[in-house]
C-alpha cells in the first residue's frame, strides 16, 4: 500500500495518525481534526466528515469512534475522517451558521478559497477530503433545535453510474428511509457533481446524544464501508427501507412563536394544517400548511421562529 498523504501529513501502510490541521481564516485560527488511516492492502479512498454543522453531536461522536476504534490492519484502502469539520460552530454551539459568518456552510460547497470565511473552510474540506476520495460519507443529525427520524440522502445526478453507486451506498447503510434529493451547495451534492458517489446520513437531534444513537450511526457507516469492501465482513440483512423520490421544505415567512401540530414520522397530506406562527401575544400571523403529501422527516422544535427559517420537511 502506498503512503497516504493529506495536507502534508504522511501515513505509512497499516498506520493511523490523528492530528489537527490549522487554517488561518480572516485572522482566526480554525482547527480541523484529522484521523487518517492507511490500510495494508490496496483499496478505495473514502472521505468521511461529521460536524459540518457544529451542534449535530451524534454524527460527531460516531465519526470519532469510527476513526479511533477501527484496527488499521482491517482496512483495505484508506480513510480520511474529519470528526468535527466545523470546530468554530462546535465551540460556539452555533446552529445553522458556520460560526465564522452567517452562512450555512452546507450551502456553499465546493467553496471558494478567496470567498467568505465559510466558503474558505468549505473549499479546504472539498479539496483535501472530498475531491481526492473515491467515495464520500457525510454524517449529520438534527441541529440543536431540530427533531428528525433517521434518513439518508443520495444525490440525483445526470451521471447515472455515480447516482447508482450512491444509491447502493445509501441502501447499504441500513437507515430505514432513503431519499433521492438535490441540495444545492451541499457536501454530497458537490461530491456528486465532481463524479464521486456520496451519501449524507441523518441521525439524532435537539442537542441530544447517547450511546444508542451514536452506535446506530457508527454501525451504519461501518455497513457502508463493508459494502465498499474497505472493511471485512458481510452486511447483515435488514428490513427494506422506505424509498422517497424527494423531500420538500416548508419555511417561515415571518418571525414569531412556532406552534407545530404534527410530529416527526407522521404522515401528512398536501395542504394539511400543520402548525401556526403567532405574534408575541398568541395571534396567528402565518398559518402553516404541508408542502406535500408524505412523511414528516424533519421538524423544528424551537418556539422561536425567524423569517426564512426551515419549519419542517416532508419526504414523498
């Protein structure tokens, strides 16, 4: 197996190196923790990120455990794992934004080395973790104010070979909801555009993490690695997942107090009354209707709501 090289770090065959890479972005020190595993046998290169959103804790702990608990001798090929891709947001307990600016970093990929701070970070991650990979896995979960049911996304792509491999990765994950979707500026969308099969897996939310959720997402990622023959072993059979062609978002048009009338996992009909946004005295200022027929897979749980914020998403 050849030496693995990432951002100037050299990793010999059969070894793991854990190191922080530091970027200077607008005079701010931004640390990127890297777990680099170089197997003893030739195989694919897989990039894994978590903590693109800094308060999605299940994904962060799951990625850390994947990177630190694997035996490098079991790995065929190499793994580049970033357990907290956005340490600034993590440290500041930021939601939605990068903590470096007001951008959602998962809407600015593949980034821009000369752009705004979140674009600079996205560009580094894309060039050093995503673009060199043969396959890419991005671990997410509900943010601090979001509840969700576990689901995994793969990207609709004009390259049907790339899309087909990504779909097989999603199915191998064992997550019970598989959604074919396009999210512009996302990690997995930018990967697909570059010809790299990619998935984005969502588990947990609301700032809660525990061993059960973390183990579930870690095991899910390990299933994908076994399907890619990076790890040895067979994939245990599971119940067939629900397959969705898309998911649609409902967003707030105003700020106020959010009162939902549905829960995640609930089936809704297009146009169904699903909640209200009221003013500070309880008077309704926006009546919320389901944007489509299907399952509510994501729901904001915060009483506070701002104009433009996502409210819920329906998979159909």
